[in-house]
């Protein structure tokens, strides 16, 4: 198929709401490219709608400029354009493409193995998305997988809850932190689980995205 026709297919899936008019074309072309590349890499043909809209500063983590969320049918990306530390070049070059790869991995999993239901499934789901971002080097600033203290201890601790059904509390404790669990621990531990699996088995990314959590851990 001709490239312009292929590009058009992905372009139609990108919906931009909010950002300044003069930036729309750049955002559209960046998101279209990232979606096309990620779809090819994951061998995910059917495509998914991506909505990109601007949001409030309080709605985005203080260490980030962008937040993403994926469901089987769509990816939602929120960005705060007026935040002081926001840099449009970085957004276009690194943050937006990397986030699209991260979120498309969730979409592929939702379409294959289904949504995570247990804490282990959630850890592996996030771990795969983060591993993809890290290994492709699309964005060097991924604070949610920075090294944390006592990782071995935390892995032994989190293991006790692996089979528990996800709840708001269980999810927030491990991903957003509590007094005893560091913030983002779930992302880091999930990333470590996936990294050690891929190092051992050399799994290609298109296979990895569709693997069941229990086969990875
Ligand atoms: Zn994620």
C-alpha cells in the first residue's frame, strides 16, 4: 500500500482537542508517525483512536508533562501546555511518541490477554509498557522506573499480593505510593520483572506485548 494511504489511515485516528492552532499540525504528524511505527512494531493492524487534549497542571504528575490512559478502544493523552517546565520540542520529540508506544502496548494487551485483573497482571502490564519505552530509548526521562531503595525487599513484599484482585487501594498503594511503599514502585518492579524475563529469553517485542503475566513471572 502507498505510504500516503497508510499515513492517512493513522492520521484519521488522531483527535486533537485544545492545543494552540499553530501547533496542531506538528502534534498531528508526530502522533500519526508514532502510532504507525508502534502498530508495525507490535503487529497490531486494526489501529486505535487517540485523543490528545490539554489539561490542568494539577491533573498531571509534577514530574511529568503528559499523562496517558488506554482502553481497548482508545488512548487518551492529557498534556499541560502552560506548565512552566513544559517544552514543546521535548513534547514532540520525546514525550508524545514514547507515551503512544507505552499506551499502545496496553491497548494490544487489552485486545489479546485482556485487562489486568490481579496485581501481578497489572505489574506486568505496566512493566511491559515501561520496558518498551526504556528499551526503544524514545524518552530518557522516565522517572516512574527510576531505581528505588530496597527493591529486593519490595519484590518479596509485593509477591504476597500478586493474586489479589485489583482494587483502588491495592492499585494506588503500589503505583502511587503510601507511607510504607515508595511512589511508582509498581512501575519499577513491573519493569524489573519484564526486563529480567526478556534478558533471559530474548523475546521479541511483538511477542512480549501479547504474553500472559504468569508466563512472564
Ligand atoms: Zn501504563
